[in-house]
């Protein structure tokens, strides 16, 4: 089975609430992060997914969402 790189991003709000987001890593290594700053953050709609969804299926949904976002930006 081929490994899939994943990264967790935790966002904490001033009111104490927090969310954890799973996705493909932006940087290949810690060194790639040097000099990089976040310029924008976008959130997709909330989607209900089956609780028995396989990781490969989840990543395919993520890729489809990314493709949709990139097409709507151009």
C-alpha cells in the first residue's frame, strides 16, 4: 500500500473553540517553510461523509475539492 502524506492543521479561535483540518502538506520539509507566510485561508462547505470512508476515498474527495477551487479562481 502506497503511503499518502497528510498534515493536520489546528486553528484555535479567540473564544476557545478550535478545529482540526486534514489535508495534503503544503511544504515537503521544515526548510521549505522558511520565509513563507499565509496570505489567504478559505474554507469549503461542510460535507457529511460516511463513517466507513477509506482514506483513499477521502483524499480523492479532497483532490476534487481542490480542483474545483482552482477552476473557480481562474
